C-alpha cells in the first residue's frame, strides 16, 4: 500500500484524465473550473447585476460535481494518500525562492509567507492577494476560460484559441516568475 502514498506517475494519471475527457466528449460536455464559478454566481443571483450571468445555470449543475470532486480529492490525497514528504524541487528553485524570502520550501502546497492568516494584516501581501485574484478572474473571463479548461479540454478538442491561450499562460508565468515576482519581494 506504500505505492498509494507516492505521486502517481504520468502513465497512470494521464490515461485517467484522458478517460474523463473521452467521457465528457461522448456526453457533449466541457470541463473547466471557471465555468463552475460562473454557475455558482448565477445560482447566487448575480444575473440581476450582470448579463454575463444570465444563462440556464440548471443545465450546468452537473459541472459543480467537478468542484466537489476537486475539494474531496484534494482532501483525501493530502490526508490519506500522502506520506508527508517534502516536494522534490531543484536546488536552483529552492535557492531562488530563498532569495525572495521564502522558507520551508516544498513542505507545504501554499507558502506561509503569502497565505498565512497573519498576512491579512500586511497591506502589501493583502494587496498582492487581492490584485492577483482580480487579475486571474479578469484573465479567465478575457481568455474565455481558465487554464484547466483551455489546457485540458480545449487542447484535447484541438481548439486553436485554447492553444494560443495555453501559450499565453506559459509566457505570462515565465514573465511573472523571472521579472515581476522578484520586484514584489
């Protein structure tokens, strides 16, 4: 049973993801996390304030199982399918993150230097979190979907706009990592 506590290799997780996508295509559905947020907002009554949320959200209720599955799967994986070992990161990555002021690198999925509750009192870190959230939300809407929707569903369906979006995500990530992030810390 020790094999369950290790990260699954690509030859197991890849076919599992492909199986899910084949089933989605077969049933005429698409996958993406941002569409779930749109559905939740519509359920909450956001359609009274913005026409973007005026759609038949009841037809998208099935997609909310993706959110539930992500939450449940993440919980099960972190609490029952993990041996608690530190993530394997390259020494160069660890060195770069230490130079930015991060410590205990690889021990948690989210760095405490950004996501700990006491950081909500820091105007700079709170601004980074709110600004980053706004940019992610704006970018998701502007790109017509999120990274998971474009990179998994869009590329699987051979959609050129998704290929362009994924290339943009990677370029943006590289620019952020190498040029903008060092200026913020």
